[in-house]
C-alpha cells in the first residue's frame, strides 16, 4: 500500500459511517418520513416524500450531515399552489420542532430525535422544463447520481468532500463561492476517482468545461450571467445550466494549489480543517460573531454580509482596507472570526471636503455659507470639516451597535 492509499484508507476509516451506524440513521429517518406521510394524509394532500441529499446517496460523513427531505407535490394538481403554505399545514401535524426559512420558495428546518432536517417543498416533475423553481430539480439530481452510484464512487465522493471542506472551498453559498455537493458528485462521476480528480484539477485552465452528458455543448446556449465562474460544469439533468456557476476564482486557484501539494506529498493534514491561526491575525482588526441558530448557509451569509458592510463603511470614511477575510467552522456554537487589514491606524481630526467649482457661483456661495472654514483650490471651493471617526475601531464599534447588524448574530465583539 503506497502513501496515498494509506492516507485515504485512514481518512475513510475515521469519517465513514459503519454499516451498523448507517442502518440506525436510516431507521430514524424512516420514522420521521412515516410521520410526515401521516400528516399529508390528515391534510388530504397528494404528495410523495423522498429522502434527498447525502443521506439518500449514502455520502454523508460521520457526525457531519443534515438530512434533506423533499415533499413532491403532484404537478397537475399543485403547480399553481403555494407549496410552502401547504407543507407548513402538514408539519403542524407532526412533532417536528421546525422553523420556516424564507427563500425563492420557503422551506423548513428542524430537529427530530437529534437529527437535523431540511424539509423542502417541490413539484413532482420528470423533466427540467416543468420546474417552477430550481429546487424542483433536486430530486432529479439525486436520481441521476444514484443511477451511477457504486461503493467505489461513494468512497471517492466522501474523500473529495472532506478534502474540499478542509481547504474551505466546499459550498456554493455566497460567503464561500465554492463547490456545491452537486458539483462534487458530477466531478467524481466524470473523473471516476479522487486521485484522478486531483490530477485533472492541477491541469485545469480558467473556464474549463466539464461535460458529463453525451451531448456536445454550445456555450452560446447557456445563460451568459451563469458563465462568469472559474469553471463550467454542465448539469446532467439540465443541460442548459452551469452547475458550477457559484465557483469563484479564489477557491479555484486554491484547490489547484492544494491538489498539487497533496499529490506531491500526501498527508492527513489535507483532510483536517484548521481555524485561522492567531499569528495570521497579528496587526489586523478582529471582530468575532456568535452565530445565530438555524440553517448554516443562512446564518453564514448573514455574517458575511456584515464583513462586506464594515469594509464598505471603512472605505467610505476614508480608511484604506488593504485586505479582509473571515473564518468559521460552520458550527453555530463556534464563533466566526472577521478581520480587516486597515492601512491607517488614526486619521487627522479634520479633513478637506471638496465643494462645487467656483464657476457655479450660487452653489459655491451656498457651500461657503454652510461651512465655517472654507478656502479655494484648483478653481473649487473647499471646507475644513471634522471627521466622525479618526480610528477604524471607533467606526466599527458604532456599526456593531446598529440594530440591523446586531440581529445578524447572537453577539458581536470587537477584539482590538
């Protein structure tokens, strides 16, 4: 057994569920689905419950998965109905402790006997042209993968998920811009093994096209807005869709570098997600967030938006943000860390404020009357005004007091 085989075998032994554990989990899920079906009968709703996601494909990781359940409403009867409202009526008949998540079509998250569930209302469709919402396609993705599934493919998908998670490029959420689970499934179906995938990733060029379908691809037929990604992966059940539309260039080059490093010197460390080290934060402004509870991509997106907002406000108040970033292990009980590299430690209390050109006589006069200290420069009128904030920390403290910011996490803390 070479080093690569020894490493991947050790990773699977640590993270792959045993046959006994798998059976116990599926038994628990079956009990929940039975209760959900009973609720559909009580409400006289014609729909089928289908297990989805990694649980349906057998690609979930030990101690690291939630369970997707699709409630597939009959197309002819419900295609013009509010599926989310109908599903909530059903959930009220169950013992699930759930909450509603707003989206292009609302869905539900909740806990039942210590398992996390996402319950997603979809139309029962057989072809992509019937889809009223992108989620309607998800059961077809599961069916497609399961039609190709083998024990070897399943193991290689697990290895890829763990490798991508450790490099922080797994997930298509806006705060990640990485590889979704669906894209990982397609890539492994296309390349066959984890090793082959890494060998090809090293050779990928920007805008690499991966086509697992038997058809030739004409990119002109795809939505141009969805072709801005680093790679293009043709969706096997929706040939006019780029399944990798979310993949950004930073994750693309990061995974290329890590794939090359691992192939040169395989090691277990490439499958271990490390939080950002304290030395990497030295000299930076650090904010921590205690996340809300709920769906991980939702709460993560809220924190990411605060990162972007703080950076924008710093720039707007004359601070130069040379770099920014954040790190979170996607656990509601673990703090997210946001950091900002700001050039200026302290700005002068006063600054020049540019007014209108002198040739705009009335406007220039109004500007002079508005401000106490004015002067002329380069055919314009200027004023000397007082800054609201002279240090970036002063500004961030005020931002974190804003109700709209406070509600995006349970607690915000400025560390320095």
